[in-house]
C-alpha cells in the first residue's frame, strides 16, 4: 500500500466566503500534498461577495498559486434576507486588518455557471468542499441534479450543530442559519455528504502560541495577523479562559484527508427552514422503527482526535512555501 504522500491528490472545488478561517483553509489546501485546488467559488457570508472574490484573488496571489479559476458565487441567500456581514469577527473587508482593496484591484465579474466546466473536466474525481453558506451549491443541485449526483465524487460541508449549542443562535450554526432554505435543498438532494458540524470544530482549538511559532518559523507575518484578529474576538466574547481559537473551516479539509482523526455517525439529517426561532437547526431522526419516512442519510462527524488534528495542522502549515508574507 502506498504511503500517504504518494496517494492520489483530492481534486477539491472549494466553496467559501473568506473570512479569516476560510483564509486559513485556503492556506492549508494550497500547502497540503494530498490536495489539488481545481477551483474556488467565492460567496457572500462573512463579508460581501465582492470582498470574498477579492480576498480569494489576493490569497492566491500571496501564495503564488496560478491556474486556479475563481468564480463569483451567490450575492445573498434564497431567503431574500439582507446579508449579515461579520466585521467584528473578520474585519471590514473580511481579512482582519488587511485593506484588501488597497492590495489588489479586481473588477466585479459574474461567471458562476462556468464552474460546471470544472465539474465536468474532473468527472468522477471532483470533491466539493463548502465552508460557507450553501446558496451557490443549492443552485447547482437545483439546476444540475443529475450532474451533481453522478459526477461529484464526494461532498464535505462545514455546517450544523447536533445536540450542541449553535454559534449564531442557541440552536443553529451560522452557515446553515443564514440560508436554511439552501441548506435544506443541498442536504435533501446531494448524495451522502460528510457534515462537519460545531460538534468537532469547537473541540479543535489552535493556541495563538502555535500560530505565532508557525508564522515566526516560516516568515508568515500576515498569517499571524489574520488569526490574531480572529483570536481577539473569541477572547473578548468567551467567559472562560480561552485556550485557543477554533478555525472551523480548515477542519472540513482535515476531515477530507484525515478521516481517521474523526468519529462519524450516519444520520437521516433534516434542516428547519421556516422563519422561526428554530430556523437553521440541523437534526437527525433517531427513532428506532423498522420503517421510517424516507430521508437523506449523511455522515456526521461527532468526535475528533485533538492532538492528531493539531499535529497535522502544524506539519502542513509549516511546509516551506514561497509566500509574500
């Protein structure tokens, strides 16, 4: 059996909304020897779509990554509600204190459905990983259901909370809550999804000491500045002593390439999409009945090996990379 580094690369089409933790996920994907980024869809979410697109272009330039197409995804949710940006968590433009418009000039563009060419080009190999709202993926599942069912080899979705507190309401996680209609569509239409909820992402804390060591050892000044901004928010918002910051989105990629670090349960998963106090709740059908009403069955991560995750995080982010930082 071939070793880990000689395994075939996962061809990842990433849907994201950078966002500081999305930015860390992009760093991880670019530096990981088992991941090949074949495209990035930039959506609204942590910031505006315009900022998200600009941030993706900026990060790819920073990392000297060429030939990875960038697609402008959804500008807002299917609910029609106004986008709730998160400047307190992610900064004015989405990347902490970095003035991205001053760093990179990108004219707005609309090219979303060109992403179909990427999916077709990597037929039966493409893995869709989504770390933001599910609006754009819901559009693909609605307009191209056969393609998305037959051609996409795997789905990994960072979102949801199963029997644990939410991070935007007492019950709901942000990616699901901000467009529960889209989440319900994706979870109802896509085949076996690996869902990476707050159950595991909130467990996996990265101490700032580790971030600073990675930054110092590799000269990644901007990397430290990004996470420092994010950490400061969590420190101010948390009652107990903060042992580290969760970096939710990178966990989705870790689950993809390191499934042995995690425990999973197969659930029939449902999403509350009504505009009520329970909007965005993800819940399974746990009834032990011989016959249950048909529902989508997905693989949900429920436990994680914290030490294995952190060791892998340090190993990958410490790989020498030509970075303008």
